[in-house]
């Protein structure tokens, strides 16, 4: 049974209460002064072992390159899987967390390293663990852990100590679920104030969303919210979300206290925030909180669909389409907010990494490689 996404007034009030506490804890994540270095892009690729004649699913490595496509460097070098959905760059641009089965084949563990590939350390050793996400201050990681046949949301210190289960206690009495059909659990990421957001899909009842203190102490709050995703602006002052408007899913923005609700797009084309809940966690807000990137979907009468990527100002003005016509994954704003990175499906099983200026000019294919290259995010220049 499907549940129509809604963003109820109760959700607005619950979020408002959470972020009245959390917004004050936001801090400037900029790096210190020193020798200037250009921003770089982290991506995952199978390019070094690509041999479709002998390897059905080539293993992947984590790479970094300059934002113009030069200086490609393999950071991990291994005949193992480094999973593209399980790579995260720390907010200060100094470290990368990633999940790989290099230590336990068939069962991912979490590793950290510097963004030049040095100081690699395995920080989990038990169970299967994946989708690490750095906290805003870079001291902890949220992640998913498979334990006793069920997935749970955990946090830990960046060195693997002080592991805390955030989600298992919230599963009690999940309607419609059984031991053989447990609820689906997903990690959304961190929000201002050092809190972690996650969701359950409760076996035919719909989605339930939760916010928990990232250190594992204190109460877990359940939101009266069953849409697919919500994203908070970098300063925690506003929330962007998708809700029904005139029978079509539209992009909305409101203040964190629930006031000043605005529908940013008002035509009959359906909108979707990028990324989706189960995609790589990348916030669609620009670093300065003035713009949003999102997808639009037009369903034709013949059953086909047309999709496009757009940027709009947070007040609804300045809507413009980006020159991306293929199936596309959004991979983040540059730290300065002047460019965006995307992974574009050129053909089944093969993506290239593109960048484009925020005004839609300068679209450039950075990889143009026969391998599957999937961007993860940006490394802030120092």
C-alpha cells in the first residue's frame, strides 16, 4: 500500500522546535588561511580494472581530481569494491570516509583517510557497515550497520570508538512488520545542532522520520512527516521540501519556525529535490543558502517522461534550466557555490562526471572515460 507524501502542519511545528535548538549550534566550517588550493572533486570509478570481457562487475576505487578534470589520483588502489554510495568528504575537506569490502570480502567496513590517500585507517571491524556520513564538526560519523539480519543507524567517533545505536529502539511495534519482513531503515544525514535524521518504511504503513542526538544521548524525536525528504539550509534557518500543490508535487520552502511557507514553483510540472532519499546524501541548498537545485518531471500523454535539472533562488525567482538532458545524478555545489557537479548516464552501466557553472554556462565533461565514473562530492581548497 502506498502512502501519498504529505507535509503536515504538525511536521512544520516539530521541525521548528528542533531547529530553534539546533540553529544556534551551526558554525562556520571554513578552513584556515594559508596557501590557496583549488577545489577538487572526489569520484568512484572502475577505470583501472575495467575489462568487460573478463569481469562482469569490475571493482571500484576512490579517486580525486582537480575541478577541471586534470590531476586524477587513485586514492585506494585495490582489487576490491569501494562503494560509491558510501563515500563522504569531511566538512573541512581534510578527510574522506568510505566503505569497502577490502578487509572482509562481501561485507563492507568503514575506513577513513586524508584526501591525498594517506593515513588510511579501518574504523569498524564487526558486522557489515556502510554509508558513513561526517558530522558538521568532523568529529563523528553516522552510518548504517547490518546486525542480526537488520539494518540500524549508528554513530561513532571518527576513530571508531563510542558506537551508539540510534534507531533500533524506535522500531518497537512497527505496524505490519514481522521477523522475516523487518522495517526498511535509511540514513538521511546530519542537521544543524549535531543531530542525525533517519527514516523507517513500516511495511505498508508508510514512512516515519526521526531526529536523534548524534552522540546517542537524549531523546529521539519522531516527526509527523511522511513525505520523501526535507533539507535544511546551511544555517538551519529554512527547510526545503516537496509537497502536493494543486495535485502536483511541488518545491516548497519555509522558515524553520514553520512561518513564511512558500511554493517556489507554480506551474503544472512535477518537481523533485535532488537527491532522493536513498541516493547519495547531498544537500541541494547552495553553500550560502540563496539557491536550490532540483529536478523537474514532465509526464507525456504517451507514457514517456521528460526530466531536467534546474536552479532557483530561495525566494522562487530566477528559475533556470541547466543544460543537462540525460539521466543525471546531482553530486553537490562547489564550496564557493559557483559550480555544480553531476554524474551523467551516457549509456547503461557508464557515467561521466560533469561540472557546470551555476548560471548554466560552461558545461564540461571532466572524465570522458569508457569506465563508470560517479562523482561523490567536492574537496574544499585550502
